């Protein structure tokens, strides 16, 4: 950021503390609440000014509560910034697809094991080859299975329950998914034929872009009690899956954006940005979108479940182990792009609000009823993937999240360079070789995918995590480092 831009941003924002900056309620006409941007000064220095405008634009939507917020990994998005969080009153607020995103329930899950780094490192290249072969990846990749229309409806409605019932997982997987891997309220009749057609052949596929399967090891434990509860220890092998609802979710968003664009006009909602198309939360248009969005969210949980199931099979076969011997248990699965009806304390009163988390992670504290019983006294695991080749983090949700961010934290590192710029300026083969020299093996369908996801196109995951840790929103439990990455 130039000195001129830095000066202008500091002129706009009010510093609340070292990690919190306020966008004043009079920054733009029509703002109903102030904005809050949770960043350190170094992260503020690389924040696009347009992201501040997006935070202010969201603050103008009807029924928004407390603040329009941006997490420390925030950057420019569609309508809402990536890293945007906002809560809207159930009765007087709105629902906006721009606050969820096109890749509905793009999320991440972490799986632990009984293996240690020394068990895997000598055979890592062969293990990566086996995983790359077993897990369909890349643009337009097709699944190893084909769902019937009836099965697709079951996936939309029942989520991970469908997968476990059909032998693609264990019962314990359910409680270790956010929302038990199934949001209620899905209505497949609100999903278009085109979205169904795109979703049917893609269940259990990674896709492309920033999606990955990564083999890792636990490098450092910060919180011994929480790490023990999550089943993590230093030197232990884990693997992480990051993907979403594929073509089904993208099409559902596209279809309903068109309808909600018209609805915004119908209900005479003034929009500072047409990308914030929305409708009153209780309206037919908003509820139709929400019911379809839930279908996509449940589909995404099944997508990650299938990938995990096939990865478990690869590990078992590769290490000649019986099912269960390697302890390949799901630590937790968190959603990133989703809207949820939740209860929160606002000005001393409990309210039902539609919390939109776009590129943000739920971070509920110890004692919350939606946390699995075995984590109840610790807090929800919050999984923050790093960029390719950098550290990822496991955190735990803390009480400050409920006070500051409607129980929300960051979701990753956050881009600082567009994919098109990365492909022009960087060479995938060079990055692959550089990572290999660091002991990190990458398998990808094409070199350009490695270039557009290179470590240097992202903010530092450590800097991002430090903000939520220092604010007490979610605190560090463990750091995991990459060994091998499977890309689309």
C-alpha cells in the first residue's frame, strides 16, 4: 500500500485497540451500524481500500445488528468482503447470497492418526501418488460414483448422515462436524435442474483453485489440555481436506442471485452495491434461497466426507493396516461460506439472527450446546489452513468470540495477489521445485494451479491467527506443517 493510501485509510478508521479498527457510522450515507475490522497494523497496511467500502456497504443493509465485520484475512469479495461477518435480525433483517458466496460451505476438516512423521516421511512421494490417484481433482473433475436423483435428494436433506448410513464413514464422524454435518431446512425443490445436473457427478471431488488435501505433521502444541482433548501431539501425522459444494453450490448461488436481484427492487431495498442483492429474511424469495443454500451446505459436508473416506482407504492399504488401526479419526469439520439462524445476546437480550459468515469460521466457546460432548469443556475446534507450503493452525473458540464477532473467527490466510496475476508472474514448476527443496511434495493436475496458489500470493497465516488469538476470539492449540499437498 502506498503512503498516500495508508494515510487515507488511517484517516477513515478509528483505532479501538491494536487489533480492532472501526469504520465510523457516518463514513457512508445510509450506514445503519459502524464497521469493525479485526486486523493488526501490518495487516491493515496491505488491506485494499475497497474492502473497507464493502464493510461499509454491508452496514447499510436492513436489520443488521451491532457491526458489519471483517476478519483479519479479509480481502475484496463479491458484495461482502471475503472474511466478512454480519448478523441480521430474523424479523427485520435480510438474507443475502453475497454474504455467503458462490462456493457454499467451502470448508475444512482435520483428521488425526496414530502415525508419526518418521513413519511417513521416507514414503511420502508414493503416498501422495496414491492419494492423487484416488481423489478426483481439477476443474470439472468427476466422482468415482454417480448419484441417482433420489440419492442426490438424500444428500441435500440428510448430509453426512446419508454418507455414514451408506458405509462412507463412522458414526463418530457426525458429532465432529459443525451442525453434525447436516443443517435442517433443506428443500431440494428449490434447487434448479441445472444445479442438480452439475452436482450429481461431482460428489467426492476436490475441484480446483485453493482446494486441497494436505498431509501434515503437528509441529508445535500451544495448549496441552486442548490438544489432548482434540487427540493431537507433536510429531503426529494429520491430514486436512479443504473443498466445498462444487458446481452445485455455485449454480444455486447464481440462480438465486438473479431472483434476489429482482426481489431487492420489489421490496424497495436501497443497495449501495448491486452485488448485495437481498430480500427480507421472512420473504418467500429469501427463504427459497436459504432452503437451497442448506442443500448445498449439506452436499459440501458429504463431499468432504467422501474424500475423507477414500483417503482413509488409501492410508489403510498403503500402510497395510486394518480399518481403525491407524486411528484416522475426524478432529472436526468447519464451514466457511454459510448463513445460519443462531441465537446471540445483543444489548442484553437474546435474539435470533441470520449470521452470514463469508470466508469466516464459526468459533463457539466451551459450554456451547452445539459443541460435541468430548470438546464441551474445551471449546469448538477452529481449523485455519495456511497457504500451500505454510503452517496451518488448530485453535479453540473462546467467550470473546460471542461478545465481539457473533462467534466467528478467520478462515485462512487471505489473498494479496489475484489468481490471474499469480499465473502471469509466477511459474508453477519453479514453485514446485522450491517447495520440494523444503521437504514439501506437491501433486497437481497442471503447473498453473501451483502458481496461482503459491505461498507468496497469500498473507501470513501466522499473522492472521495472531490477531484472533490476541483478541481472545479463538486461541492457539497446535500448529501443523505441510509435508505433501494434492491440488486440483
